[in-house]
């Protein structure tokens, strides 16, 4: 169920830019839940929030039994201000402090690979009303700059508008190729095919590889399945598995309901619901990239122990410090103190909230710099 304001906000997110932390919410059991992966490069993504995270508190105020409007108002604020969220992820609770910012409005970003200027690297963050046009524009720009092949990154793409995903898929298919099939409970009711009506005659013929992960969902999965059927390589891990189609209908004055109206199937008639799209080449994120954010509910210090401290030591080790195990020992303290000194913080050796922010940012950059799936894509392209 959606109020008029919630419907307007949803339409705004589909249409273009919006401000906030970059997380979409829905209510489950009277609590707000992040219902899809945060927007790429948004404050929420940098804070390592994930789909399924439950927001228990906003700046110390409980969220239970509040409306989405109320919760959104609590989370919103001016760019540069901070909001503190208490998150529950499975059985773990932790606090994150997020600096509000303008959420990136462009859904497609592209550049030439730093090492190989003949490869164009393109990220599709989501599918909104302008995505296919953005994608086409960037492909044309990269071609002029010298790109002879492409890596298309669909990781952490939660899907958005299916029509835009189909349009991008048509760019890579021959006219008449099936993009997807749609069915009610009993039979196939429509089959969408590639063609000039969808893609306006624009095609990508260059060698191309697509990257996917466990948070590629809905429209991203439709695109991945369509190109996989035409033998384009998919590199990464199995996708999310959302094979249903939803539509918004009005009920009465200024009230709306989001309904599941049908299922979509891959060109060969398979469903991805609960199964996802399987990559042709497996390449996962490093383990430290999968760890939950460090809780700010206590200042971690010498003598502390437990799973949270083990995560801290794992992160520090990934950053090059000689730390291990589940004890905050002298090696942990020395590593934290060094990070504090390098970032003009008080060198206490205790992991306070400001130091945690610095550490999380370092991990975020490390994950970006050590992209196993992307490096594998470059390796495969060089063999073509």
C-alpha cells in the first residue's frame, strides 16, 4: 500500500535524481526494511547497508509503528549533515553514522579502462526512464574515444524499469531475438523481441562482457539472461532471483497499491524466481568485502573480544596490518593508532566512531581497487 506522497517519491526515483542516503524502504512487520540494494556510490552503499537490513532507530528514535513518511522525514536532511541508524541484519545489531548527500542521478557511468584504452567500462546502477538513452550516449562517446570492446557492470543493480532493461538488451541482440517472455499463472501472454521499435536501430556489435552479483535483480537479471542466451559471457556470482513483475494501481483518492501482476521468463522459458541467473564464469568479491559494517555502539579497545573484533582484525589485515583472531590485542591497537595518526585523529589506539568512518572508507576504496570480476573480464577480452 502506498500513500500519494510515497507514490510521488517512487515516481521521482524512477524518473531521475533525488536526495537522501540512497536507500529504498518498505514496511515489514511494522518496521522499515531496505527493500533493494542501495544506489551505487550513495551514502548508504558506502556505509555498507544491504537489502534486507531493518532500521530499528533513527538518531535514537524508534521506528516501529511509524509510517514510511515519518521515517523518511527522520532520515532526510541537508547535505553534509549526519544521521545515525541502528540496523538489524539477521541476528546482529549495529549502528552506522551516514553523512547525507545528493544521490547520484545518472544511472549510467562510463570510462576507458585505465590500463587498456581500447576497453570501455560501463556501470548501469539502475534502470530509470533515461537509462537506455544514457547508455547509448556513453557507448557512442567511448567509441569515439577509442573503445573496441566493453565491460558492462550490472552488479548491485536492483532493476528499476523493466522496459528500459529490455531496451538495453535489444542493443545487443539481433532483430527478432527473444528478450523475455511474460506469463500469468496459466500461460505465456506475451513475448518481447529485439527490434528497431525498441532500440531505434542502435546496436552494440563489439565484444562485450557483463558483470553480475547476488544483488543484481529484476531488470538487471532480465538483461543478463537475454545476453547470456546469445552467448555473451557473464562474470561474477549468481544473481538475486526476482522473476515477478509489479504494477502500481490507484485505489480511491490518492491511495495506491503495488501488485504482482505476472511473471517473466528468460528467452528459453526458464524462471529466475528464487534461482537467479548463473554466471558463465565464477568470480566473487574478497571475503572482507562481505563483512558487516563495524558497530559504533562501543569504542573498541585493547582487551575486547568477539565476532565484531574478529571482523575488525580481518579488515585491518586486508589493509596490510598484521592482525588476526577475535582479540583486540596490541597488534590491533598499533594498527588503529597508525590509522589515526595518518588521518589527523587522536592516536588513542581505540576504535572510536570517527576512526571507524575512516576505516570503512579505506575498505570501500580497497574493494573498488581489487575487483576480481572486473580483472577477469579484462583477461577474457584480451583473448578475444
